[in-house]
C-alpha cells in the first residue's frame, strides 16, 4: 500500500472511504487510517488475524475490521458506505483458487462490488498481478503452486467491468499491481 500516494488519490478522485480485502497483519489498513479517509474498513477471513488487528486498533473509531469471507464482508461494508461516496478498494486477498470454478475469487469480488454500487468514481488497486498474468515482476515470477488455475489465469473480466469507466494500469513493482482509475477525476467535476 505504501507504494501508492494515498494523499494524491484522495485529492484527485475524492476517495472518502478505504475498503481492503485481506487484512493480514493490518499494516495496510493501519497505514490507510493515517490519511483523510472518512472511514477505513478491512475484511479478513482468518478469525485470529481479524481479532488481533481489531483489538490493536480498538481505540481508532475511524477503522473497522470485519471478520468474514470477502463476499459477506463486502456486502456488510458496502451497506454502510453512501452509494455515491468514492471508495478506494485495496484488493489484497490471498485467494484460495478452485479449479472447478469458472471464475477466480478476484473476479467474483469485483463483480459483486459492481453489482452492489456504481463504481464509476471508485479506485481499485489490485495486488499480486502475477497470480493472473505472466510478466517481469520485481519479486520474480509467481510460484507455480500459487498461480491461478489455467481457466482463471487471465484478467479479461477487469476490462469487462471497468473498460468504459476506468483507465487500467499494470505495474511490475513487487508482485505486480493492476490499477483501475476513474476516467473522470473528482477534481474535473
């Protein structure tokens, strides 16, 4: 998360809320909470991690850690966010791929978000691009056992969801990022 200039994203796109899938140790959510977001939400499926980060940040009224699978957590969180308030989504879930599924967890999460709200003003930062695409990444290629199964190893759905409303940018830093920035910036409105 520290690879991105959050102040600039907030200023350029008017992002008022931060939503993270995959809390982990809480470093990214805690970092985001130091910026001018109205509220920071982090969704974590592992109970112990969610509790640990929630307790550590219990006094921070600007931050909520939700213990849930991504789908349930996203529904809960997006129900609390005003529909037209721009959100910065940090998609950082360690996916559990299932080769019998026709879509990846990332695709399901993004399609769910797009079904629950108008994403035209939202920013999406997607971590671990190398899970889905080959390329030269700072941290090297994706270990074979971690890659998305061949039927899910593409990001065509991102163009389908964001192609008309967002600029897409791929970055090779660390394990790779796919960024979707609104075509129309808040500062242009």
